[in-house]
C-alpha cells in the first residue's frame, strides 16, 4: 500500500494527541532503580567528560591535527550526542513513576538515535580506511588524506545517516498506533515501537532490515579489507619495532570496532520474543550507554600521543 507524504504527516498529527507510549525500561526490578540510576549517571558523566575532553585535547594540541585525530574528534562528538539522546530519558524514568513519552517525543528520539548510530558505523569504517592509507602508503599519506577528502568522508557519513533516518521515520509513520502502549525498552528503538503497532509492521521492518544489513556489510567490508592490507604490509616489514608500532596504533581502533559491531551483530541474532526482551535491553544498554563511554577511554589509555597531550595540558595548567 502506498501512502502520500501528506497522508503520513496527517497520521502523525492525528496520533500525536491520541497515542501515549510508556517506556517500561527496568521498572520490573523496583529494588534496582536507585543503583541503576547511580550507575548510569556515573557512566553518563564519564561519557560527557571523556568525549568532550577528547575533542578539546585534539583541538588544543597542534600535534594531534592529523586526519586520524580529526576522525576521532568526530567519533567523540557522535558518541556524546548519541548518549545524550538516550541516557537523560533513561535516568528520568529510573526516578519517576510516570514513564510516559509522547508519540512525537518517541519518534524524535528514534530519529536522532538512528542518525548517530549510522554515523558511528561509517565513521569507524572511515577510520579503518585512514589507517590503511597511513600504513600502506605512508609517503603519500598527507597527500592522499587531504583536508578536503577528510571533510568529504565525514560529511558523507552524516548525510547518509540523516537520509536513512528520514526513510525509517517515513515508513514508521505509515503504521497506525492507538491508545496507550507499553514499549518494552528504555529507549524508543524500532523493534520495540513496531511491536506495539496496531497495523502490520512488515514493510517498515523489511525496510530497516535491508538498510541495516547493507550498513553492516558495507562498513565491515571496508574495515576487513583495510585490515587485510594492513596485516600484509606489516608482515613484510623487516623490523619488529615497526610492526609493534603499527599494531599498537591500530589496536585502539580494532577494540572499538569489535565492541561496537559485536554488540550490533548480537542484537541481530536475538529474536524479539517475550522471554528475550531483557537480553535485548541489556544489549541496548551496552551500545547506547556503555560504548559511548568506552571509546574515549580506549583511545586515551592505549594512545601514546593522547596521553602525552593530556600530560602536557595538565602540566601547563599546574604551572600557572
């Protein structure tokens, strides 16, 4: 069935006042509400300080004005935004009994969450390509990874994410929602929203499955291909010291990729049955709340340049 754009926005307008969603979250565990609030508040605080701190360090230190750190600053920005879209509402629902969210609020949260998760998916792929050029063509690195190309790759990641989010929203709004519905999650995630639809969600589910599969396969193909060439190049290096330096530089990125894509692929494999919703929630917490906190820690703890920049910044402040 085909819907015109005017019809879709008509549905949104009609449903806005008639539909109310209630985010179940972790309300079935009343004794854990306060401990979970304190845990997630701590994680969010670390996430905000870590990601904004990473952006500030990269901007303030001229030594870090390279393509690799340019992409890392955008990854930190995406992580900060992604966590901010999800975590404040999660914290609110842990301390209030009224867990309602408006239809418009729910759709808006889903829209922005989509933008940032898709952007992160391709930002990690772009960073893998950057490492490939740095290792396999070191003499041409600054020429190949020109500022224009770097900005183009970042802009393409954001643009594709925004485009896809509009498509997902369009097909989500073709569904009909009625009355008050309980969303069995702490975030307005697609599977949880369509599960409470009063109409057949097949087309919306199929659209998001096709594009999500494309995103995963294409980004992983770029990452795997890049690292195959990196490994081949490193194996040809005569000095062990050179190999160690390359592997230590790539280790942070590989760790971030493994955690992010491992969680996404795990969610793909979990059927959204009644008994599996807790598993889905835990996995959702991991990639919406914990991963944005882990990325700046991974890159700062394993990266000598970042650690040196932090020490230099701290020593200059202490000497004032």
